[in-house]
């Protein structure tokens, strides 16, 4: 019997909890794949956008959490005076 997206996510979460991983869902492998592409292409957002089928670079930036990371980096720089 084929797994549905929800049943896959539920099973993955169950296994993750059993081995001490938090915040893992059926979407986690896709996010890992996106991060791997981003890292291996030295930050090529277009490569990630194409691989994920996103319509815009902005969507890809949000997906990777780049805007949040940029805000954290800016706050850290402001706090340390660098």
C-alpha cells in the first residue's frame, strides 16, 4: 500500500522522536536537498529555484530561510560593532 504524504510525515516524525530528533517532518528531506544544492553550488539560488520548481528567487530565499539569516547576521554585526 502506498504511503500518503501525511502518513509518510507522521512515520518520519515518529522515528525522529524515537531517536531524539525534533522538528522533523516529511518535508525535511526536501529542505535538506535544497540546502545541499545551495551549498554545493556556492550559493547559486537559481540552481535551487529550478530544482525545487519555485517560480521566483524570492520564494527560494524564503524557503531556505536566507532572509531570516541575513537579519540575524545584521543584528549580530550591530551588537558587536563589527
